[in-house]
């Protein structure tokens, strides 16, 4: 495969509404976009979402990482070069996962286009097929805005909801009551606390006051507090979704002894790209731990598409999927048409069939 010239830019696409959770409030995207262009003019695109509270990255650190290593990456001529570099520089990728994710996706996209293969074919995976069911993700400080969003999701036919915890018990209880009052058939609710509490007893008291059954809670305690999370699970039976507390394979010894306690949130950007996300999902399957396919708030259709690769390979352990918001959240996407869910939260992959690389069409403005 051909060498590619690499370039980057930051993305700051305005949101149509403010998105808030316990760790941050966002009004626009905060992403790194990487382009890979061959001498014949083929274009590959990749995206990463640096988050200081997830991986310690910022757009500035991601840009610095890219600038330091770009000359070496531009010498890659195929998967073996990429994989060799990853093996030697695994610790460096640990420190810069979102930045590396953007680079890896751009190269996979352009090499797939050059070889006439989808990303799945290029990586020797099963082809992408079928449809994917997404959760509604609700994160806002305003109860009136939350109510409006909940009604919109209900009208679209959603039944699976993830609610961001604010830390204000009355507000969070009211949010769940709003969902309950919608009388949605077969509704499932999980919460995302974004590392809100410091002690298990705080979390248990808060969660027990929620006026509707929930089936899981994501990151209730400080990052990597596995024993505290086990205590929550023992006391109230909720499964614990690990996000910031599980970023790579090396962390599995902390959780694999009691697989029934955990669910792993796999976000391509925080894992450091497709190869590493696939490895984590394989390890989860071997350990009998279910997974959620997660998403960064404000990601574009590029990361939505990359996440489908994981979802399509691990349907047997997949319990929920997030993302594909497209222009429901973004003022505009950089992919035309954007890849996003429709009624009942379903995204049909037929639009990507027989299309090389990631199968996306960049907007003319890109």
C-alpha cells in the first residue's frame, strides 16, 4: 500500500444544545481531525476526541504528539508497519490514545480505499451487516430541557436511556420520574455518574433514592476504585459500567475475577483506535464481561462508523450502544450524509455496504 501525507486540524462544531454532566459542560466539539492523502489523491479521514478527564489529553497535547511523529507515520506502507510501530510504542499510545486513534483511522480508511476493501475486510474481520440499536443519552442541567429531550426521544421510539447524573438528588430523581411518566414499553434506564462520589455509601444512598429501577451505573466512584464499586454491587445489585477505569488490556486483572459485577464501555477514541479497542473487546469476551459501545459527546460520523466495526464483531456480548447523534446534536457534520440513528434509535448499515475504507463521503467543506 502507498505512503500517505498526513495533516491535522482541530474541530469545533457548535452543538444545537448544551450538553452537561458531572465532569464537564460542552457547547461544541473538541476533536482532532487527521487526513491521509496518497500520491494518487485518495483521501482517508480519522478522528479522535482528547478529553483531559478521561485520558489526560487535550487538543494541544494531541497536536504536539502528531507533529512529533508524523514523519515516521508518513513512511508506513501498510498494516504491518502500523502494527509494528504500535507494538514498540504502546506506552506512548497509552498517553495519547485519542491522537493515535485519529491517525490510525485515517490510514485504515485510505488503505481500504486503495485496496478496494472495507475496514473490516482490511483487518480480516466479518463484514459489516444488519442494523444497530442506540440508546438515548440525556445530559443537561435544565429540567425543562431534559423533559423536552425525553419527549423527543420517546416520540422517536426509543426505549433504552442513559441519564447523566448531576449530583443534585432532587433533580436526578425528577429526571427519572419524567422518563417513568412517559410510560414507554420495555424501558431500560442506566445512569452515568462520571466519577461523582468518593465513597460507596454516598453512591448507594443516592442510587437507592432513584424512584425507578435502573439496571446499571457507570463510573460511580473515583477512577480505578474497583473495590468501592464492588461494594456498591454487593449492596444494591447494580452492574458497574467501567469507562475511565478501563482503558486498555493491562487493566483486566483488576476485574476478571468477578465478571458479573462489570460492564466495559468501549469508546474507540479513549482506547487508542480500532486495533486496541478490538483487543479489549476480545479480552472482555474471554472473561465473560459484557460491553457497551460508547461515544464521546460531540463526535462526528467518523467515530460513529469506527464504532460499528466493534459492535458488528461482538454482538454476543453487546448490551447497549451509544452515539450516532449526528446533526441531532451537531450544527453540522463533516460527513455528507451524516451517519446517524433514525426511528427507535436504529441505524441500518446497508448504506455502507460495498464501500471501501470507512465508506464515508466527506462534506465538500472538509
